[in-house]
C-alpha cells in the first residue's frame, strides 16, 4: 500500500520539479558560458534536456497505464532517473568550471552561484522526493556532496568554507526530509486503516458514506 502511494505521489507531483530543474540548467548555461568549454556545456545541457523529456514521457505513461502490478519497476525507474539528474548536477563543477584558468575570487563566485542553484533545487524537491528517502538521497547526494568535497580539498579557507557550509545545509535538509517522510508514511497508514474500517462496516451493513439526500 505504502509503496504504491509513494510511487504515485512521486510521479504525479514531479512535473514542476522537472521543469524547474531544466530551467535551472538553462540558467547555469547562461551563467557559465563565458568560462566553461562551450562544446562541453552544450553537450551537458543537451543530455539534461533529453533526460527531462524522458522523465516527462515516463510520467505521462505512468498515469495512462495500469501501474499497480509493476509498481516496483516504476519506482526503480524513477529512482534511477533521479540519480542521473543528481549526477549531472554534481558534474557541473568538475567539467564546466575551469580549475586554473580563472582567479580564486571568480572561482569562489561561480562555485557559490552554482551551489546556490543546487540548494534551491534540493529545497524544492523536499516535498515531492521526501515521499521516499532513497529517491531524495539519490538526487541530493550526487548533486552536492562531490562538489563540496572538491571545494574542501582545495585547501584555502574560502573554498573550504563554501564546501563545508553547503554540506551542513545538505545535512539539515536531509533531516527535514526524514520528518516529511514520516508524516507521509503516517498519513498513508491512517488512510489504509480507514479503508479497512470502511470495509468492515460495509460487511456489517453499515453505510459509512453520508446520505446524499440527507445532506441536501
């Protein structure tokens, strides 16, 4: 019951997150165009756009087909594509921001603005992706952790502070996602108990639904 509700909630409420993520990728292209290898940037954005189209098409297919019998496969598909999306975001700092061709100040500015985009996306995915802790982690961890560790490894206090601060933010957001997941799980359990109670009352000849004529 819970797995079905989780998967349905993920697919039905993710349209906006797909579009928001694609719009964020477009803004990143505009931001990094002056410093990033343009060919690499175009390839990265093309792959991201293709991924967005695939996810939208899968969501449409999910809502049109009877998905109850293959719910595990649908969940694995969503989880896998979420991981790919997070990985694409995680690669940005490594392949799009030059390590030596820009000044330290410019490096901090570009890395900071890029992490700001990712922070907004992670916060925006809280409500939808927290339905499943694994889905949220599959997106958030590859999107933010590798970049933060890379910044900390640079050694200077400014890059290290930026990476450490973002790691702390990601940890707080993950803790919040756990509470949201618990709330969703409790709501699903209550709904299942109510359905079971209605079935027992129906077998006993008790109409649980209000009489439409009596309420007029």
